[in-house]
């Protein structure tokens, strides 16, 4: 059978009921879809979340929900398209069992349809997935744009899959795993994401993107770089995308932005980069071009490299439309930062940057993480004192999350620190998932919840006009405002 028709699917999403229900354009499968289209394949994208955003079910015995299209609805779409291959995106570990259900559904419809899974979780658990779920045929490791196209080409030509970089598959009773050793060097060679294959009007209407309280109604998601030279304890992205910072050219980024403005009326951009400001000169050139050529606003939900920011950059950011930056401080304990997280951050530079940014009219969101295995109560108090002193507009206090592919995950496995539970329930930054020396799990959860709620509610006194604009206006203007909660994931 020749593979010509390809369906790429994202499953229902699982999360804590108290978290904001995001509806984020799946840029990953949009890039893969565009690459496959360029190779001449017929492609459809199916994002279960956007298509079934208001369909949610509780997960019995937990405080979680799942939301998105039901399997019956997905089955109808698969039968209508009749794909030769179904690619399943597993962005989060909490989705893996939903991915298994999708693979079983595909094989029930037609056992000859090839099933492939990719994403962060499969990249680190490929062997386990293939042993556990017989309905899953292949696992793509790491970046999937060229690897999936290469796999399809080889399957069509009936070529051997040996020496294929970044794939896992079965051979007789064994699992063959060939590590992902090469990343895409020139990101400009990738086609722009195939947003024409997604219901863009639905994302725009729902309007709960990565930063769930956007300033504008029509929001576009964009990623300008991949990779990070650092290796923070809890981060898996540096391993998934590699330790070499790879950036798209400014011309290529501007082409995508202008296309989004012209084709979809985008008024706001949210950058998905792990480190938009890593290359200081590149960042300044980008913000200068945005200031001179676009009339938009933007924010950085994932954070920025603080040591690369100076007053000139902050001014350029504001002039180019920046309304909010996320500062990922993580901890105010120097020992935790340096010896545990391995984050090279000088805490002394933060307050001047906060004051300058706020004078310019840029709101600041602070990201903090608690619950490291040997973190002491005193170190926790240091972090909270620092957090309050900085007077951020909002904060997120998360419980450290052992994400597959991170050094923290390896440490927890080695020292048997995981609290018993299914894989899908472990990875949740609202829940204490590992044993720590000085706190019980329930204590950490109460501390994180209390600090988040008290701090973010207090913005009504610190910055009343910003509080009203950020929260109240968003609740009023959105048809899905019942899915927005005044939480720390802001």
C-alpha cells in the first residue's frame, strides 16, 4: 500500500480542573503538515482540543478534567478522510493514554493504516510505548518535520529503516531504537506552519492561547528559535531541541508575521520561544523591524533570558508593541539556583529590570518553582519574600515537575522519589509528584495555591487598572469566559 493521505491528530487534553483551559494552535503538527504538503502528500490536521473545546469530562478520583473531541467524533473524521497514515502528537505526558486510545481506534477502523506517534513524551519513552501498545507502529524521536517525511518515503519505497536517525520500531519481537542525533540546522528551510489546515477562526473566537489573558482578540502563536545552551534541572526542551541555539532569520520571521496579519487579521503575537532574547543583537534587530513594519502587540509566555536584556532592549520591546514579559526567576535561593537548578541567574539584575519595564508600561509576570527534593522552609521563605519585593503584576508558583527528558526526571528515577501513580497523573505542576525532604505533598500544594491566589488577587490593589483590563475585560468579552479562572497560570 502506498502512503499518500496523512492525518495528523492531537488528542484530548488532560489538566487540573482549576487551571485555565488553553486552546493553543498546535504549531508542531502545523510545521509537519506543511513539510508533508511540500513533498506532495494530501494532509489533514485534526486538533481535538479546538474542535471540542467545550466538551469536558471529569477524571474520576482526581481533580482533573479532559476536554476535546470524543473518540466517536474522531472516528467519524477518520472514516471520512480515509488516511493511509495517522500521526499522533503527544505534547504532554498526561496525554499518553489518550494517544493509546487513538491508536486503538485507528486500527479498529482499518488495521492497515500506519500509526506514528511523536512529541516530548514519546521521544523519551519510545521503547516502553512500543512494548505496551501493539496498535502503535512507529515512534518519531525529536524534531518530526523531516523525520516523518523520510519515514513515509522509505515505507513507500519498501526500504530498510536501519540507520534511520530518530526512529523506533518493532523488528520481530524486539524494539529497534535509533537515537535522534541530528537537528534541523537551517530553520528557514522549513515551510511556514500550515495554518490553512486548521480552523483559525475557532482559535481566534475562543481566545485562550498560551498566555490566557491576551490584550487583543485575534492572537497568533509564533516560534522564532529552537534550542538552549543551558541545562536547567527541570527543563526537557534543551534535550529535545538540543543545546545549540538555532534561530530563524529576521526576514523569515517577518514574512510569517505579515502573512498572519494579512490573512487572519492578527493583532497580537505570543512567542513560544524558550529564549527569545538569547542572541541580544538578533533580538534587537527583530524588535526594530517589528516597530517599523507592524502595528501589533506581543508578549512572551515562556520567559526571556534576563541577562541579555538592557534598557535599550526594553525600550525597543515597548516601542514594538510588547505589553507583557515573563521573568522566569524560579527561586530566590542562590543555592537552589546554582547548585540544584543550574541556572546562571544573577538575582541582583532583576529589580532594576522590573522597575524599568514597568515605567515603560510593560507588565511583568514572575515564574517561580517550589518543591525541589532538598529545598528547606527557609529557602522557600526567601523566594516568597523576593517575589513580593519585586512587585510583579502577576506570578505563577508551580510545584517542580519531573518532565521526561529532564535531569530532574532522571534524578527522581535514580533515587526513587516518585510518588506512586500513573504516568498520566504524575506530570502536573499543580500537584506534588515527588517525595521531598522537608514538606508533605499536601503541604506544598496548599502553599502553592495560597501564594498564587493571594498574590494575583492583590494586583487589584497594586495595579487596579491593569487588573481590570487583564481579568475583568477578558471575562466579559469571551463566550468561553467560564473556562477562565483567576489562577497563577496567567
